[in-house]
């Protein structure tokens, strides 16, 4: 599919909705490209992996910069990578977006464009639902540098432990996480599925290990949840990627 799109280094036109989609490590500098007069009372919808970006987007400094804007949580499930300037490869057919209340107009526009869209009331549940699936998949596909099918075969025990540990942290945060349901869903995902953390690591790019694995460890620590397998896997990756 080819679609015309215009790009600019700085947002100059006023917008109703601003999708915030840099990597977590680039969030603050990316926002410098979004001046307040263009944002006005727009809805800012981050689609980043992880959850700590929500606190960053709501910190007093950014509230002062965008006093009338609303930050509405979102999460996206798809497998996509850039193959060249202006070229994006979308693998498989998965393209699902969940949005918190406040982004209904965006939800309708994305649904019209053919995406699978849901608006759900619980921001915490929305963010942890994604992370409860993503963190185990991302951490172990990166550990093995192989797709999910190989992880299921070679690191099945670690996969189960990670899913259970991350679900326990999610519940401590107030999300309604069900490890058995996540594992059952994971078993249905095509064996060829890779993760963005794995692809970034393999390409030697800056990674979102902290936004994904680090965020789970910090949340576990806040609530005193024991996560030995997640800790081992994240520490191993931290050492490898340092
Ligand atoms: N790829 C995937 O399959 C999935 C990704 N995600 C999440 O979505 C988010 C984005 O990932 P992805 O699209 O893969 O990342 P990419 O690296 O492909 O794209 C990031 C975008 O952010 C822009 N950007 C980076 N730094 C700056 C900056 N300083 N100022 C302005 N713009 C900047 C890049 O601009 P430029 O084009 O100029 O480099 C690029 O358009 C991440 O949090 C990721 O985890 C979630 C689900 C799946
Ligand atoms: C969950 C998954 C693997 C696909 O949406 C993802 O978010 C990622 O690769 O970052």
C-alpha cells in the first residue's frame, strides 16, 4: 500500500489529536518538536510501550507547557518496522489499538481506517494488559534473539514464570491481570512473531529495555512483589546491552 504523507521537523499547524510515538528514550526531545501553539486543547495520545511515559507526560513542566491539552492513554498491538525512508513493513494482519476515554473521535477515525479499535475505561488495565503480554515476549525473544515459537520451545518455563510474575505486579498496580489467560493467548500467537525490543537489539539500535523490563522491576519494587525470574532476565539483558 502506498499513501501520501507529509513530514516536518516541527509541528506548525494546529491539531486536534497528536499521536505521540517515538521510542521511550526519545520522548522528551520528540516533544520539543511539538510547540504549545500547535497543541492548544488537543488530545495527546501516546502509543509507546511501557507505562512510565504516562507520568512523564503528566509532569508539571509539561502541564505548564500544554495547559489545555489532555493526555489520554493508548496502546497498540502490531508488528511493524521501518525498512527505509518513508517505508514501513507491517507483518501479519494484527493492528489493534486500545484507547482510554477522551479519544473517541480518534477511535472512530482509526476504526474507519480499518484498525481494530476499543475504548476501555480503565487506564491502568489498558497499559498493564499490553505490558503483561509484551514484557515476557520482548524480554525472552531478545534473550534468545529468536521469535516467539523458539521461546515457547526452548524457554517455556521462563516464559510461564515471567507471565505469572508480571501479572502479579499488574494486579498489585490495580489491573485485573490473569496469567492463565495471557498464556492461553500466547499459545495461539504465530510462532514467527518477533518483538520490537528484539529487532532493535539485533539492529544495534537504542532499546526500550528500561521502559519494558525496567518498568516491571520498578513497579514490583514499589509493591514488594517478588519477581526473581524477571529480575534475572532483565539483569542479564542490562549487562548484555550496556
Ligand atoms: N514497531 C512495533 O511493532 C511496535 C512498536 N510499539 C511502540 O511504539 C513506539 C514507537 O516505535 P516504532 O514506531 O517501532 O519506532 P521507530 O523508531 O520506528 O519510530 C519512532 C519515531 O519517532 C521519531 N523520533 C525519534 N526521535 C525523535 C525526536 N527526537 N524528535 C522527533 N521525532 C523523533 C522517529 O522519527 P524519524 O523518522 O525521524 O527517525 C520515528 O518516526 C515505541 O514505544 C514502541 O515500543 C508498540 C507496538 C509495536
Ligand atoms: C506486543 C508486541 C510484540 C506486538 O505488538 C509489541 O508491542 C512489540 O513488538 O513491541
